[in-house]
């Protein structure tokens, strides 16, 4: 499997890359302002896309939102932190300040054991670190 990682200039990006390598995944990392949609279209070896964390807002995340809009439904796309916010923004959601900051706090995560969570203990404990969230009331119905 090969993943294209869109790097939003975050120090945590290569932690994620290392974890993916440990899972036997080949990762190509490109900065969010160093690749075009056409260059991605010309790649024939991508199986999925990951949009990395970053220090800014989705509107300042280079090509991230355009990648999501262009390749949704073509490749699985995972967004981490800013990447997750970028997915929300790409679909028209508003990104707002979290009611409760989660900086280094842990939470039990309950899931449906499907997709990304297949084979993962349910529940599992995860560290959370975010100040912004997607306003669920602004998500499209579909």
C-alpha cells in the first residue's frame, strides 16, 4: 500500500509517517505548496491520502482542501487535526473554537469496529490535542 501524505508543515507529520512505516505502508510526503492537483492525478501508485496536522486554519493549508474536493470518492482520505478540519471545510462545515480545549488529555474512544477502526480494541484510550472543532450543525446532511 502507498499513501500520499500532504504535509501541512507540522512537526507531528513524521511521527505519523513513522507509524505508517511500522505498519508496512510506503509513504510519499509532499508539502502542501509543493505539488499540484495535476501532479497527483498523474501518480498511478497511490492507494490513499492522508492530510497532516498543521499550525494554521484549513484556508491556510495550501492544497489540502482542493485535494479533498478533487479526490473524494476516488481515494480514501484521512485527515489528522488540521487535516480533519480541512475535510470538514471542504464539505462546507465551519471550523470553530472548541468549548473545551483538549491539550494532551486522554479520552476513551468508542467506535463501530469498521473501516479505520477494524481490528482496534473497543474502546481504546487516545490522546487528544486540539483547540478547534468542526461545527456539526454546519455539516451537510449527506
